[in-house]
């Protein structure tokens, strides 16, 4: 029962990030939203590492800087920038495409990984889902909404590649890895911020926007990663991966409930196609794992 509660909490926290992002970018430049998120998240995980007495021992900081660029810095900026022009529901569904990029890029980063027929089929179905989601913007030609959705898709793709780099190169405790990535990302974003901000148009944000950034960093970035690691240790990575279903689902529902967003038919169809393709891929992975275990046992 505790595992299911953890899974729901993870889905809720990651799914709610799009609401807080929507509130934050209404008053703050995307680069400041991204920097504040990384800074608050790194402080949260830093305190958790102190409490758990965890230290960085194996992976050099230059490696974390490279991973952070793909796993946090670019995605944080792209999602924040994109959500200026699209609903939180669309952003949530687009971020559900992360498993597809992982399937396509895994052979380049992890030895022995191959793209199976079922994996390729799930990517095709997921791509159809993305086309359905983007169709209203595609039909209207190039516009801000389409550019925003494409920016979020690019951020999701970078995040997926960053996850593969973590799997290959990062050797520290998972919570330490997350802390060091967020520290590296915060440094990168704070260095870049003065060059990307139009100070003439910058105004003092309200408490709502500041609170949204703090919530993004502490709960939707720092705490949720800690809970995700706890779930993996308790129930295993396969069970934890079911969060791939909950994040876009919670994102769509919460956007409708708290932001009054209308769930268009194309969004619902795209969500069903993407979740279905994720389910197909997970089923194929579980089947392949069982076959490998049987072969080893015999």
C-alpha cells in the first residue's frame, strides 16, 4: 500500500509542475524560473544528503556539468519558455514522450542495448500521438503555440538523453547524483541569466510567482526525486516506471481543475496514444526481462 501511495505522490508532484510553471512564467522570465527551480531543488537535495550523510566520491564535477546541461539546464529553460504559449495540459502530454527518445537513443549510450520491433512500434504510435497533439497548431501554420510545443519536446528529448548519460557515467548514490546535477545546472543558469534577461522589461514579481518557483524547486524537483529513489528501492524500477503514465494524466487533469483549461479532443486522443505506446513498451521490456531470467536460470 505504501508503494502505491508513493507512486501517486510522485505522479501528483511531477504532474503539478506544469501548473506552477504556468504561474511562474506569467511574471518571470523563463531563465529566472529555471534558475530558481534548480537552486531550490539543489538546496533541498543538499539538506537531504547532509541528513543521510551522503557524499560525492566517484564522478568528477566536469561530468556532472555536461550531464546537467542536457538533463536539467536545457529542459528547465525549454519547458518554461514553451509554457508561455501552450496550456499546461499540452506541456504535460509532450513530456510524456520521454520514453520514446530513450528507446531511440539508448543504443548510442548503453552497450548491448538494441531497438526491438516492439520498441520501434511504440515509438511510431507515440509519434502519431505527438502529431495529433500538434495538429491544431500545424493546421494553422507556424505560430507561437507550435514553437512552444516544439521547445518543450526538444527539452524532453534533452532530458531523456541526460537520463541515459546518468546511467552510463554517474557512479555516486542516486540522491547525490541528483543534487550535483541540480547544483551544476543552477551554476550554468545563473551565469547565463544576465545575458538572457531584458532588464528594461523586468518587473518585481508577486508572491504568487515567487511561491510557484519555490514549489517547483522544493517539491516538483528536489523532494520528488528523493521519493522516486525511495520507490525504486522499495518496489523496484519497473514499478517506479509506472509514473510515466501518471505524470501526463495528472498534468492534464490538474490543468483543467485549477487553471480552467479546456481538454480538447486532440489532447485526449494524443494522451491515449502516448500512454498506450508507453504501456506497449513496458510490456515488451518486462517480457524480455522474464525471458532473460529464464535463460540464465536454465
